[in-house]
C-alpha cells in the first residue's frame, strides 16, 4: 500500500468533462482568471487576479467539483505529475472567471492596505473583505494586502489598467470622511532609493517603488478615509483591533464607491472589443476626473 499514491489518486478523481461557470462551459484547456474570494490567506492574495489554464475537472468523495489549474506564466506548468503540489492549484467553479474573448479587456486592482492592529488603519483591509463577499464586475480584482508592501509592488506589474488603493489617511477632515485622490504614476517621487517599511505601508511610496522597477497602472486612485484613532504601535500602547464608530459607519459607502470607481476605470480603458487600441481611444476621449491630485 502506498499512502502517498492513494492520497493523490483520491485527489485526482475525474469529474465531469466540463462545468458551466457564468454561462460558459469550462473544461481542460479553458483559460480562467483566479478569484479566490472569502479565503484570504497569503497564497490566495498572491494568486488573485492571475490568469490560469484548467488542467482537468475533478470531483472529491463528497461530490464537490474542483478545477485543477496551472498559471499561464509559470514555467513549471508543463512538469506533469512533478508539478504537484507546487505548480498546480485547486479552485471551485465559483472562484474562477472564464476569460475567452474577454482576456484582453481592461482590469482594475482594488488593493486594501493597512494594519488591523492599529485601530482605524485597518479600514482598507475591512473594505477589501466586504468587497470579496459581493458580486463584482468582470475585470475587478480585490486583494487584502494588509502591510505586505512588496506583494503589492509585484501585483502592480500584472497589467492592470488601474489600481484603487483603499486606506486610512489623516487629512484634517471629520472622522469617517471619504476622499478620492488621484496619483500621477509618472510623477517623480522622493530623491534617492524608495523603500517599503516592513511594519507599515504607504501606498504612494509602494507605487513609486513599483514604477522604478517596471510598468504600473495608468490610472491610480486612493480611496481614503479620515481616521478617528490610529495608535502609533509603540511597545507600551494597547493593541486596538477594531474600527472606530465613524469609520465603521463609512464602510458601506466606501464599498459602493470602490465599485463605482473600478467600473469607471474599466469603462474608460475598455472599448467594445476590449482591444488596446480601443482602450487608448477611450482614454484620450475621457474627461478629466474631478478628484484631488497628489
């Protein structure tokens, strides 16, 4: 008896040849975009929004369907059985978006950032969690990056037309006030080498670093909420792992606004055929948004 072999045989039970996802038949060879909603571990954050190919449809002993997928840009995807488990991943049909002809359409990243142990600094993380629980327009990826600045840097190089950073930012407004800021991704940053601190994250600094390393999204927005309290994180300070009342009251409006902004970016950069030429034409015709600029 080979326990390891029995395990993989159990994991690889063949399911139906295809399953229907959003009205599209998906089977071996289908290209999909990964949308691991509601799970929220580090691996899911790294894979959210990535393009993958379905290797096969599997069915476990309970009858649940799983799609075995490999990443399109993974050089190890052709390793066959040697690709288990490091190069093959499993998702339910509800966690993928069929691509087909929509593969070249504009995409937007909504990035929740902040530290959940510093009171209202966890605003962006909570907005990302709420967004992950609701249906989203095609092309919108939501990821809770927390304070993982380098993960966000890499994500900004994945061909997104736009990014919306959701964060708490003190601007002298009443607590809970929402402000949309537009950032010029081509504007010069601070002189010298831009770094990302390990204990916190400034999304604009992350953007500057990403721009030094490669192409970044053309439209960059910050959906900021005025905090009521953000502890400094000092050793003698009590941990505050909850939002203040005015900031919590702003969550619903922030979620709706994030969807509205993301939809607007997709409309701006996507023509009816989703091609790059159509995106450029729509961008040239788009009016200047009425946002604060930084």
